[in-house]
């Protein structure tokens, strides 16, 4: 690709930190009650987490083969273009932009919700209007713009700065979670865990939660984009970093929820905003623990915003470099070598978030889930197709499990797709969800229409892949 962005020095730990930073965020603190309520008990919740990992492993294994096979900026865009041509590449690339910018918006809202818990006046003073019964206040809007501005500055400085922030956020999060889990499991009471039917198994509850978990533990695919800014041993082990992120975060989220259910009746936890913080306050007798955990979750939210905006900009840069959108986006910063116009475009897509309020919490989740599924499913099928069409491609890592993984991946693809689009399914999208997805799809089509259409698909392929294909 002509004019590639300046490569950073992201280490293996930096790759893991980018992935974990994109995955963990605030869900471990704010969504435990929602998960328990959706699953209808802690046993159902544990089953849902196991199913979630089983569903996502085939896709993660596909990424393990794809990343070193086509180690180019753009991640899923590259894999889809190689397998399905330019239209397929754009579809997946824009889905990646949508997913990452939506997650940015959701986490931006969640970060402000954390600050509202710490400083209630922020959610009460300077009321601008209400959206769906939720207040939108001037202090919250200003804070969200400030956060976006800080992340924008970090993105300008380059991949190594982004990775450094991700490392800090990841270390803080994991340390606080580990300390909290040790204390919570030291006081774990099986009778509390079993109360209110906690051990009653209901498969429909597990399946309902599984729909939410697909979004909650998404983000490990960020490693695919960051791998283009890694070198040496880190680049070769990018697939392993991705698996580490998936296992570590999924296990951690399950442990946090289980710890809560063993210290507080799960129906009581459903009624609280941050039950993990509440049980640790009860255990230690120190209200300051709640403040520390809320601040830790806020640090995690900043880490997610950093990782997702980085990924969105990388996806746009990959689209521009292959002429799937205008090459106007290919301009690099003269000092830092970062794709500044792609960064600005990513920021422009998230500027509406401060004005939505909590009304769009669920639509953002569902739309991001749709975009995520498109990326995962297309990457899986791209790997399978490239085995037939380009067997000569270098494959340092093959998808573990071979045909078994491929079959399981196809089954998982059907399950995730139908679960999201069928109106009677537990995770079915609603009218507001489709509206949001439709608006973003129109924006993408306009950008695709603005590409240089005098360039042939063969020229685009040569610019993206060089001698690889």
C-alpha cells in the first residue's frame, strides 16, 4: 500500500493490552446486575459465558490464520477483499468502522454514567432536554467532548502512545479486579449463591444472556488491526495475543459475576448499579472502595475509547489505501506518521453520542453486535475461501481444529445471525436499532460512492496486496 502509516513498536503485551483494553472497559462493574437478570440466575449466567466462549473460538481461530497470512493495515478489510473482492472488502471494512465507533459512543456514555455515580450533580445540573425519559445535561455533554478530545490527541501521537495508554489502563483494571476477586471469593457463601433459585437451570435464560455477551466480550479482534503496527516476535504471536484476550476477559467477567452472586442474593444485585463495588464495601467496611472501583472503571472506559478509535481510524485508512473510499483519507501526519484524516473522520462519527443520552444504550449495543458479527463471519469464510483460491499464500499459523473448527464456525455464524435479525429471538433488533444501522449504512454508501471509480479492481488489488496475491 502506498504511503503506509509509520509502524510503531507495539510489543506482545501491548497487543494484549489493546485487546483487553477494548474488551473490559466498564462492563465488569456496570453490567453484572443486567447479566444476572437476563440469565435469570447465576448458574444460567455461568453456562452463558461458557457458551459464549465456545461460539467465539472458531472466529478467533480464523483470525489466528488470517493475521500472519495477510499482515497489512486494515484487518478484516484486507481478508475480505482478498477473498471476495472490493465490494466485500468495503462491506466488512465499513462494518468495522461502525462497530468501533459505536462502541466508542457507548463507552463514552458509560464513562459519564460512572462520573454521575461519583458526582450526582453532573447528571442534574444544566438540563438541556430529555431523550426517552433520560436527562441530557450540559456538564455531561462537555465532559464527553473533553474525553473525545483527549483521545483524539493520543491518536495523533501514534500507535506506540495508544499502546502505552492501553497498558496503563489494563494494568490498573486487572490489578483492581484481582484484589476485588480475592476478597470476594474469600467471603463467598454457597447458600447466598443458591438463594432465589440461583441453582435452578433455565436454558432459555442462558440463551438470552448469550445475545448480550457477544457484544460484551467483543473487541479481541482489535489485535488484528494493531498487529500491523507490531514487529518481530510480537507480530508473529499476534494470533496468540488475540486468544489470550478472549480467554482472559471472558473468564474475568464470569468470575466477577459469580463473586457478586456468592456475596449478595442475585435478585438484590439486579437492583444496584455497581454490585461488585457494593459487596466489596460490605466486606471491607470502607465506602472509599466504591469510589476507587468507579474510578478504575472510568480508567477502563478511557482505555476502550482509545482502542476503538484507533481501530476505526485504521479501518478507514485501510479502505482509503485500497481505493474503496477516497484517497483523500490517506494523508499522514508529517511528524508522527499517523492517518490524521482517518482519525478526524472517526471522531466525526462519534460526535453525536453526547446528545443521545441513555436512550440509545441498547440500540448502540445491538447495532455494534450486528457489525461485529459481519466482521467475524466474513473473516471466517474469507480464510476458508482463500485456502481454495490462493493456496500459495504463506500461512505461518493454520486455523486450529481444521474442518471441525470450520463446521462449528458455520453453525455459530448461523446462530448469531438469526439470533440478531429474527424479531422473536432473545437478541432480536428493534425499530430504533435498525434506524441507527440504516443511517450509518447510508453514510458508508456515500463514502463508497465517492471513491475514484476510474481505478479498476485489479489496480486496487495490486495497491493493497502488492506481491502477496
